[in-house]
């Protein structure tokens, strides 16, 4: 059985700290070899890649966007340094505009935000009278180093896959549905099941490059079935509370057992086809909903 509470925040912080150390240490060494004066650029890139990055797919996407944004920012900074006239107020105004764009764009579009940051650095260097072209080439080299080691650490040092988070959330939902159906258990309420489903969908925020790491199509199909399962369980809860008939307990026991078995195979990545239960024809609405729940559990088992 899976832990419904999920992993402790201390475990997540420990894993993230190990990843950052594995990225920062080689990035610092490689950055120092490139430039003894500018090596902190590589360290900062490797470090900040892990802030607000939940899984390996996001980290890979962020690393590539970082590189694309810096390349665009270098080009923009060189153009600005050659086009803008040497007027103090104009240079200061451009720095203010780039500062606004950098902080505005990073949450919206990371690559565009990094382009604004790089152009801001270039403009600040030009404002100080430095050789912009040479220093921006150093920044590009340092960013490539920092991003490369950051992506490597995120993918290979205690990686956190989006698919693992979805599987844990899926297993939690299946176990809670089993407790709703099991006559010997006091199942959670509808709000609790909706919270389980929301966690699964939050974990499924794969990022655009997630298809390189996981089967996005299969995962999304499983999420659709999980939404169906949550809705049907809520409907059964509603009907069963108002029904005057008695549901045969062997159906409930078997369906609860299948939910728990499917939860285990989802976590363990075992894809199995369940033998359908024999549901009576022209049954009560409650039995019809249970049969639909069984179909959704079978579909999730096929996608595991």
C-alpha cells in the first residue's frame, strides 16, 4: 500500500540538496577553468535551475530554455550596445526596461525571461565601459556549463520523474476508492477523493519535453480514467446513501480488492489485464455504477 500523505518534505529537501551539490561542484570547477573571474555565473545557473522545478522533465525543459534564452539575450545585448547612442539617460532607461521585462517574463516564459536577464547584464557591462562582446561570450559559455551539469544532476542523481508522482497519486486515489467500496472500511468523503485527483493532475504538469522521458499519451489516458473513477465513486456514494436496496457484499469486496491490486501494479509499473466481473443484467442503478467503476479500474490497469 502507498502512503497517502506522500513523501515527507524533509525527504524532498534532502534529495534536492544532493542534486544541487552534484550540479554546483563540477559547474564551479568547469566555470573556473573557463574564467577565473566569472565562474560564479556557471554556479548560479546550475543552482537556480532547481528552484521551482518539480521533476526531471521540467528540469530538462528549463535547461534548454535557459540556453536558448541566453543565446537570444547575447544577440540582443550586442545589438543594443551597437545601436544605442552614448547617452546616460537612455542607457539607464534601457536598463530599467530590461529589469522589468526580466522579472515579468521569467514566470511567464522562462526563455524570454533569461534573454532579458542576459541583455540586462550586457547593458550593465556596457554602461560600465567593459567589452560587451567578450564578456557575453564568457556568459554564454558559463551558462552552457551550468545548465549542462544541472540537467545531468536532475536526470541522473536521485531523479524525480513526473510519472512517479502521477503513479503515487493514482495509487492513493485507487486505495481511497477501495475504502469507499469496502463494507469493512469507513471510506473518505467526496472532497477527499477530489483532492486525490487534483494532486494527480498537478503532478501531471509534465512540461513540453516530457515526451522524451515518459509515455505522455498513456499517462493522460490514465488521468482521464481516474477522473471518471472519481466521478463514479462520488455518484455511487450519493446513490448508496439513499438506496433502500441491499448491494451484495461479494461485489463490493471484490471490487475493493481489485482497486488495491491495481494500485500496487500502478506503483510497480506492471501492466495487467483484469478479468471482468459478471455483473447482472437490468440491475439497480447502484450496481450499474459499480460496473462502470470496474471498467475504469480495468482501463487504469491497462495503462499502468
